[in-house]
C-alpha cells in the first residue's frame, strides 16, 4: 500500500507509536576484577582467591546454592560463565592448589558481575532486511534492527531486535525471549594486505614486517602467524624496533577477530561486546547495510565506531547470518573519526563509503578491498543554521530512481541535533544533486529530554514499498520509528536541486 494511502500525501513524515525504551532487566554476566573499578587501583584478585580457598566445603556448597537460586534464571548457563572466569584468574593460585569443581565455580562467581547492557540508554538504531524472509504474508518484510546499548561506565555494546512491516505499514516488533548472551571469540582468517596497510600507518611496515608477512599467504590464521614470528632470527629480535613491530603485529591480530553465538539462540539474545583493545570502551553507532555482491549474494556489513577510552576509529563487521561476525580494522585517511558508512553495492568496480574523517563534513572514499580506503573527496559541508557546527551521514546511502538518498545529521545552536536528507548522483556519488534545506526530523517536546538532551539520530533506515522506515534515537536514551513518504521526499529534493 502506498504511504499516501495511509496518511495525507502532503505529510512528509509521521511518527509511529512504536517505542523502544531501555530495559535494565536485560543483563550479561561479565568478568569483574576487584580493585580495578577505578583506574588508579590495583587488582585484589590474589587476596580474594586466598579467602575463597579458606572457606569450608559446607560454606562453598551453601554459597553456590544461594547463587544458583538467585542468578541461574537470569543467565543462559551461569556455571559455564563461572568456570570461564575461574580460568582467567587460576594462574594466581598456589602451584599445588587443586580446587574442586564447586570451589572453581565459586571462585569464578567472585570474579563475575552483572551488567545491565541497556542500563543507561538504548539508542542510535539502524535497520535492514532480515536474512530470513520465509513464512511471511503478502507485502510483509521481516527486519533486523541494531542499536547501541549503553550500560555502566558508559560502555556501549551492540544489540539487535527483529520485527515485521506489513503491507499496511504496521510495524510489529518481536518481543525478545530468552537471556542475553555475549559472542565468544573463535579462530579467524587475517588479510595480509590489510596488515601491511595498517602497519604502514603505524610506522612499522619495516624489514621485520616484511619478514613475517612475506612468509604468509594472502590469507592466514593465528597458527601460521605464530610460526612466521617464531621463525625470526634471534638476532633480528634483539633489536628494539623489531620487537616493537612484532608487538604491533600481535596487536593487529587481537583487534581483527571472529565471534559467534550458539545456533539455538535468537538474534535478539545476541550481544556484541568489546573484544579488541581498540573498542575496549565501546562499540558505538553501527551502520548496518545489506550489501549485494557482484554474484547477487548478500553480506551484511556494519561500520561502527571503536572507542578505546581516548581515541575513536571506524571498524567493520561482516556477517551473513547474524550468528557469526568478523571484525576488521580499516586503514587510510578516510577511515578516521566517526560516521563511516558503506554503499550497498560496488560502483564502477570499487567499494564506496561516506566518511566524516574531518569531524564536520561528509566525504566520499573508495577502496579495492574494503580494508584500505583512499583519499576523501568532500561532498557536503555545513551550510544551514541547523548544521553549522558539524554534519555527517546517518547510515548507508539508499538507492532510489532519483539518486542515492543519504540521511544526514546536523548539529546547530545549543547543540541541537536534527536529521536531514541529501541526494547524490547515482553514477557519480561525488556529485551532490540536492539537499533538503530544512530538517527532516527534529526532537519533539516529548523527545528532547534524556541522557543527552535535544538529540535525534539514526544509523540507517530501510525502504518498504513507498515508505522509508526510519528508526531514530532521541535524547540518547530511547528509540522511535517514523515513516517517511518517499515519493514526497524525493519530489522535495528534486525541487531544491542545485
């Protein structure tokens, strides 16, 4: 059904009643190191271990039984978590210690705590077609919505929701069932060219790097990398610069990784938590895109902001099923700062992305391999009263008959955020065709208050029929969903063509 049959055709945007508020009952059991709550404190792990080892068997059993009654129902397999966290601290035990399984699990419990992943906010969503479109009625589309969940210490993780959009444009969200589960790292495959490019940016693409990477194929795994490093001559490793290069290669390997989830979990149970050091303080603002490969198959990518507590940089997630994800670091001038977003297909044989590398405008970048990005070309700069502080893209470009539709964000006086729209040429996306002179979305009085007031922000919408379905965060705390009449929006953009 055309959107114009649902609302008056003169109405550009209508808000739906759908709202996603943060749910503090959604919790993960994560590692807790006593004494490391504050940066200046030292771990008290050894002292805690000694105290737990001194407990009687009866005290161990009673404490475990109490923990099971209070926490087992809140987590998928709390005993497995306890055992995993015991393994983290086991090296601090005396060499002759042989704790029982009960005591191991209890030790793990003392190094575990609950984190409410949405305790502070649930915001900045993006939306794509679900990989499974089976079992739907006429005119229905199933979607995946990603969102930035913010918890204790303002650490961000990536969560998901699913739902359907009907032919009548009614949106139905699937109520999450089951307990949250964090992805578990597993073996991955590295790209040699990507390592070369990243080491060059770090100033380490030297003789040692050539020796290590030269012994590897175009793709390699962790065992092959370990063998290449072990083969280095001891005289090479006697040099400080060589040891630093080897350390940086190890750092790259730790920040390019795979994570996966059990087959019997639902998408809305899965949480991507910080794994590499580059994202230790947050996985922020993922811009999902359903990318159509040259052979017609689809890969889901998400460019996101990795935050390590002082620096931000864009990184890339790739998945085909939302069960296994591969994380990649990116290199190049364009792969800096925040707001990078991929086009949904290759253009002229190259991958294209939008970039906000300079922190205040939108640029276009290209790549041959998805990892190394060339020099940026500025496409749009701040020019309207509502975006004069800075602007950037709000998700991957959407292909339309009129051009590439780009949702933008602008920051104006009093640090007010607004969502705008821009049109780029289909064949030459470096050419700006039109810009909507007024904002598409601004915060209503009911939306302006929150963790960060006066903010509306999206990481990407999805076309359904003649509607642009636009999820957006407001107040940096919660999510709403609006419907945009796409023909009307394109007509307004054409009327403001440059």
